[in-house]
């Protein structure tokens, strides 16, 4: 009897472990019965869907601020396709970078998923986790020039959905009060410094710089764009042909040092987080926030009375100016190659790219999109489009640093300078790390 | 024989869990440490001892992480040890107020480390943070620092948090040790005319050696492995000044996708932790025997 009891106990302990290791059972059919009872049977499309097998799509991304907008879109999608439920799972961007490729691997999560361009896109592509979407009909709805971040060797693996400008957001009233002219501030480096001084004199922190998280990776783009206008520069650094000890990067670091030492950044710039930077500009303590257009909706949520725009320094002379600003096509939508619901995943992306849905998403979240046909009604979005659409903007240089260790070394040199290290020494230290990384 | 067989049978589930979640990944790490696997691709190459050689000859960040680990472990452990012992001596009697204070000091231990990280990031926040505000209100502006942004002090700022986080736990161990000392020893010391310091040196300290052993061993290993606090508060920055081995392994494996290299780092880390633990127990054992 004792033996039987012991055996039973052991079996009870082992079974849950084995069951947890097993594949998740598809419970969607049970859900189907309940859900379909709740649907309105009068709608034609729903009637057609009644007979289809219930599917639950997993959609993973990193934009927590878009949750409500996606909830609404998913609800509309579910009205159109009652047999498809979409489960939205959101990670922080930091967590997403480190875990996305792992969670996609068994095909259970992320039927539709997102990716950052550059290093993360390459990692997922090397892992053979992107389904080829070249021939999907929704691809033609995108502006061809803006979806190259998801293209490799002629195959479209993903489509960037958002178009962001990775350059400072500014408070128009603060500029007006300080007597700073928008166009004049962007003329050359001296005019940028002059604008910062005027803002400081008017009682503002000229630039809120979140050096504690995303600040260096965002502001480095504008700060280097015309000091080394060649878009192939980071590829040359990665191949060892170019060094960051050269004049263009040392000068970039010197400019960071100048902004910090003259008090144009907030104090303790290396520990400010993006959210605190948003608070600084929303409370009108700071006149600019050195991140990107994607921060606008968050700032306006805290202070809807602000009038915001985007601006970029020209770190070189007027004659050397090649680029006006920085753009990036991001939030790449892809279909998991290991998914069992690829057809439904494509239907969801197709739905997201419909004019009405895309316009709703753009205006609710304050994001410019890469689609050809979107109707912007938000004042800020329309204005950004009008002001920056015709200008010559460069694809965010940071995303061409496809080795994350090298990227860390580059961004570390900015923090090093803000901590008080001489620009040349900071560049030397970072180049030493890059040489080590490339030689391994 | 039959009884021991039966007892052995009951440890099978625990062995299974330990084997699957500890032994198997460790063996697997050993295997991957001699490859260039990126953690995603199905294919990889064997690189022999290249990863290990690079770690010690061609990786400034790994060496810096190791140095930071030593700084962090020493400062956090010393702070934690001194504060917990000092507070335990003050709170030794089982009065109502002492029990209340022990519970109060123990409270942070039950918090999740990520929450502690966020709370202290806010406390340390430049300008708006309560620490800077307090210093300003006391007229001590000159003491205000960029607590987490200055590369020369950031690691120590986090060490303070680590000490605060676990000091209550160590107080409990010390109080238990102190309360176990027979009162007669103190009475004899008093009759002999020993001063407070002499009583502590000759009676208290030798008698709480076992408790001190536990505290030192626990704090050293815990601080050496610290990951969550640092990751939440600085992510190893600014410019690697708070990067320790655990965060470095995480970054190399999950952000840079160099799993093979990170596996080699983790093997070295395992050896270091093992060596410290062994050395510590040997030293403490010798001390206790003497």
C-alpha cells in the first residue's frame, strides 16, 4: 500500500512537469462556442465566418503607449473576422530587443510580430523567423522607399509601419518667448548654440537630454549627420576601414561636451530617463527634448496646451549642410515563419494597412506612417508632414551599427564625454573597444 | 538497505528538477562555450578555447566588469555587515519597540528587487529626487551628486541600495546569534571589570562567529551575482561604469546575440563564484576552529 502511495505521489509530481514541457493545447474551439453565441448573426461576414475554425492570433510588440489604439483596432478586426481573435502582448522596448527572437522560436507566440530595423531585424532574419511577404498584397500599400529596412536580397521580410523623426521635439511658445527663429536655429552649429543661449536666458533648460537611457542613441544622429554625411560610414567602421577617432566623431563628441558644459543640457544629463525628459518639456521647464517625434503624443497627453514641432541642429557649417534632419522607418511588421496561422496573420496586417484603420492608428497615437494612403487629422502630424516632408532627411545612422557591442561602445563614448572625459580620449577608449570586438 | 532505498526514491523529483533546470543548462553552457553560436541560428562552428582566450586577452569590458564586481561586492558587503551588526546590537532585547524596528528594517527584504530599483532610481533622480531635495532644504547643495550618472560614484550608489535592501535580513540572523549567547558570560566579564569594547571583542564577537559566517557568505555571493538592481537602475551605464559580470553576460547573450561567448563568460563566472565560496568557508572554518 505504501509503495502504491509513493508511486502515485511521484507520478503526480512528475506529470505536471512533463505537461508543462508539452505543446500548448489548442483551446480555441471551446472559446469559439461561447464567443459565437455572443455575435450578431445578422451580419453577412459573420455568418460566413461561423463555420470557420476559431483562430487566436498572437501579436507581440513593444509600444505600450499604443495599447488602447490596438485594442480598438483588434475589436474592429474581430467584428470583420469573428473567427479570428487577436491577443496583444506588449513588452518594454528594452525587453523586446533581448527576448523577441527567443519567444518567436517555437511558433506559439508572435504570429504577427514587430521588429526594430538594423541589428534586431538582422538577428531575426538570420534565425530564419521571418516569413517571406514579398508577394502579399498589402506590401503595395506602402511607400516603396520607406520599407527598405525590411528588405534583404530582394526579399521583403517585414514592412516598417511607422515613420519617425529622430530629432529634438521643441516647444514653439518657448522659442517665441526667447526670440529664437526656427529656421535660423538650424542654419549652422553657431546658430544652434546661439538659440540654446537665448532659451537659457529666457529661463528654460534648452535641451532635456535623457542620457540615462535613449538620449545618446537618438541625439547622436542629428549631431553627426553633417559632420560625416556619408551614409556608409558605420559600415566602414564595422569593417575597420574607418575609425571613430577621426575628426567627424571627435567633433561630434566635442559638440556634446559643449552643450553639456555650457549648461544647455539639464544637470545630471547622464542619469535623466526619457520619461523624466517628457515631464520636463511638458511642464515647460525644458524647451526641447532630444529624442524624437514619437515622444509628441506622450508630451501632449501631459500638457495638451503645448504647441510642439520637431527641429534638428546642423552640427556643421552652412556650406557643409547636406542633411536637414533624421528619419527612421521602424515598427517593422512581420509574420512568424513558424506560425500555424500565417494566412490569418497576413489578414491582420492587411487590415492594419487599410486607409481607415491606419488613419485611426496614426491620429490616435500621433505617429506618421509609411503607407501611401493615410489621412492625418492631428494638427501636429499634418504640420510635421508639411514642414519635414519636403526636407532632405537621412536614415537614422545608429541603425547601421549592426553589431550591438560596437553600438554600446559608440554610445558609451557620449556618456563618457558627459561624465567629463576629453572628447579625443573618449573616442580613443571607444575605438579600442571596437578594435577588440572586431578582432574576436 | 530497503529503508534507504525508499528514502532515495523520495528525492527523485527534486533530483529531476535540479537536473533539468541546473545541471543540464550548465553542461549545455560548457558545450556552447566552445562554439560561436548566436543563440538564434540553427548552425554554429566550434572555436575551441578562442572564447576563453579572448575573455582574458582581448576584452576590456569583461575585465572592467570583474573589477566593478569586486568594488560592488566589497562595498555592499561591508556596508551590509556593519549596519546589520550595529543595528542588531541596538535591537537585541525583545521589547515592543525593538520588535517593531526589526520588522521595519526587514520590510525592504520582502519587496521585489525590480521595485526597489525603481524606487531608488526615483530617490536618486537629479533635481526632483527626494535625496537632492532634502540636501537642498538642508542647505547642503554642495553634496548633491549625479548619483547614477557620474561614472565615478554610480557603482557605490547602487551598493548603498543593495545594503539597504538586505540589511533587515542580516539583522535577524545577528539578533538570533546574539540572543543565543549565555548571559553568564557577560556577567563574568562585568565582574572581571571588562569595558564595553573588551566585552564585545572577547565575548560577543567570538560567540556570533557562526552568524557572521552566514552573513558574510550570503552577502558576498548575493552581491557578486547581483543583476536585477543594476539592470533596473543603470543597465550597466554610464559607459560601463556599473557593468558587472552578470549584466555583461546578459548583454552579450541577449542583446548582442553572442551566446557562445556569453557561455564562456558564464563558465568563468561559475568558477569565480565557486572559488570565492570555497575560500570563504575554508577561512571561516579555520577562524572558528581557532
